[in-house]
């Protein structure tokens, strides 16, 4: 057998070996992609850096696969199933912690804000009935405070509606905004807190 035939035979063996890894590599990439897609929503939201790192591993494998480096593709994602499982577990724990924090914020704000808003409304009513406003307060400032109070009440109403609709995250965000507006009004109106 001459050298050309040996080289051709060796090339054929290499091609067969490469082909024999192509299907397993493609299946492994598809399985890894499905595993990451399954955890995308929570992992992408609560553990974005770790999800991005896992996605980068998948992208590395896909690049190797497209360059017909099937063994490299398989090696690049060999740990990805375990990574996806760990991401799922850790994302669930992070979500639970996040939701727990939102529930605590909602409980705190919903226990205090209605009374705070009622106090602000009472103070604005008292100021509106005065013939002479206190020092540092004029009609324009009073009107601005009344408008800000209406905005705070509206934000609180939106927060309670969101909570009633099951949107805890939206409810807490709106409640925090309403609370911030109310605290600003307390300071502007010179009210005592606590």
C-alpha cells in the first residue's frame, strides 16, 4: 500500500470518527439548550450572572459544533446539565427569598400607609380652613401639596388594585412610590411622624 492510500484511509477513519461524534454532540447541545430554556425565566431574573455564564458555555459548545469540533462541543457542555439543575434550585430559593421580602414590604406598608395618608389628608384640610397659613406655607405650596396628596392616594389605590389582582411585585413597587410621596408630604407639611 502506498502512502497516498494510507493518508486517504486515515482521513476516512478521521471523517468517520468525526461523524460518529456529530450526532451525540448535536443531541447534547439540544439537551443542554432545553435544560437552560427550562430555567430561563427564574434564573435569568434572579441569578442573571450565573445564567449568562451557563449560556456562554452553551454558546462555546455551539461554536465548536459549527466548526466541526464535536469532541470540544461535548466537552464544553459536559457539566451543563448539573449547572442547569443547580440554577433551577438556586433560582427557586432566590425567588422565594425575593417574594418573602415583597410580602414583608407589603405587610409593613399596608399597615402604616393608610393611617399616614389619613393624617396628611387631615393636615391638608386643617391648613385649607386657616385664614392665615403658617410661616413657610402659602396658597401655592398648599395647592402643590394637595396635588401631591392626590397623586399619593392614586398610587396607593393602584397598589391595592395590583395586589388584589395577584401582582405582588407591581403592588409593592407602587406602594413604595406612594409611601415615598407620603413621606415627602409629611416633611413638606412639617408633620410629626411616629
